[in-house]
C-alpha cells in the first residue's frame, strides 16, 4: 500500500507538472502581456516574479481538476509500476513460497484505489466548486478572479419567462441592460421588464434588484388579436431563480461537472430549463465512478500480478489500453442519455456490465 501510494503521488505530480509546463510554454505570450500590465514600472526581477505569479495563479487551480478527472487512470498506473517492481524482484515467488495466495497481494491495491476515489469525492464536493470560476478563464483572463463577462441569450426560468442581456459579469453578479419577458400559455409576451442594470439578491437568492427598472404590460383582444401596450411603470425587483450561478451553468456546459453534490441538489430543486435527467446522471456518477475505478483495477491487476514469466512492457501496454477503454468509455456511457432507461440505471450500467468480467479476472489470477 505504501509503495503504491508513493508511486501515485509521484506519477500525479509529474503528470500535472508536465501538462502545466507545456501549457505555460504554449501560452507564454498571453501570460507575459498580463504580467507586463501588472508591473508596468517594475524592474526585470519584478516582471519575472509577476510572470510566475500569473502562470501559477492560472495553472494552480487546475491541480484539483486534473485530480478529479484522472485519478483513476493514474492510480492504475501506480499499481502497474508497483507490481512491475515486485515482479522483477521476484517478490511474488517469495510470497507464493510462503503459502500466500497472490489474490491476497491484490487486495491492498484495491484499498488504495478505494481511498484515492474517496479523496476524489471529497475534492469534488469541497475543493472543485471553489476553484470552478478560475477554471473557466481563458488564458487572456489569467489575471482575473473569474471568467470574463458574456452575453445572455434567451434563457427561460421555471415560470416560462425569458431573460435576455448583452452582458453578465459572473464575478460581480451584475447584468447590463437586462430584459425579462413574461409570456402567456400561447407563448405571447404579456409583460416586458427592462432595466439599465440588475444585481443579484445574495441575501434571499430570490431575484434581481433592478436599477432604472420599468415594466410594460401587453394585453390582447381575443376577438381581433390586437395588442394594447400600457404605460411604463417603475420596477425595483424581479423574482426569478435565474441567478448568475445558473446563467453561468447555461454558458459553460463543463461547469456542471465541477459542481458539488449539494449544489446539484439545489439545481434539481430549481432546475428551470435544465435537463433534470442530466443533473441526476452527474449526481449518480460521483459514486458510480468509484465502482468503475475499483472494477477497472480488478480487471487490470492480473496483467501484473501473476506467477508466470511475462514481459512487463507488453503487459503494461495491454493493461493501459484496457484501463483507458474502461475508464474513459465508462464515463462517456455514464453521462450519456439512454432512451427508456432511468438515469440511475444508465449511470451504473458500465459497472453492472463489468462486475462479471472483474469476478472472472479475479478468479483467473494464476497463483
């Protein structure tokens, strides 16, 4: 267990640093522009220090994202390195000579990947949501605390009303020139609320405070279909569940994968136009991924833990290919809607399919 844990830490560190260094080199010009703007009157050393601060500030939060997405693959790689070293040093021969089954040797590896998967669950629940706004930034936004402003297309809420705005700043939660369009059962606009800007109510999370808000009611004559527009009236608040948080989710689809379980529960309670089965798939996937990691480990272990004389490099290629297919293919299936199958069943479907394969592989360990 200790050897595999150390190998996991080393592999994860090397993988993250390798990816971060490549990203920094490729986007060095963008980082340098931001660093130059931050230290216009500084010395050369101040400029270099600012460049490092910008690069580390951009790449640092990605540590939690890499751990969340690749911990399973790296854990299996750590198992492969650990078992390969034991195979080369003939430790398996000594273990079998002592009358110990190689299946017992495989159990500690499963404990380690279960522990790593549990840490990944804690990372998903507590760390990833905190750094998610930083992960949405482009390289030219690396000096800011969140992603830049974006336009809000027609976005419906639970009541069927539409929100449209040319700009939303997710860092401040302020919308510029928003328009709220209320509709009747036939889809006709019966009320329009416009404002110069709107600020989200962080106290009650019930709606938007409107600056310069004005409302116009529209009524229809059912006999001839003519519309009558009323005189504009002042409006200071508009109730809706379309918060900056939800609007950011609409803008960045990958943001949903960074939500915690508690945040997903809130989204399910006030989903609006969101696809509730999709949210449930992400909810169940947090636990189905743990089962997928353990089953993938059970299937790959016999490539390395065996009494036969094998070529380690060949086994590593086979085991790596199998692990990648299981983990990445399984994640695709888990988050993919399957017609006629409930979300909970479809998410756990890869694990259900792999259970008999894993049992067969565990039985087939030559010991």
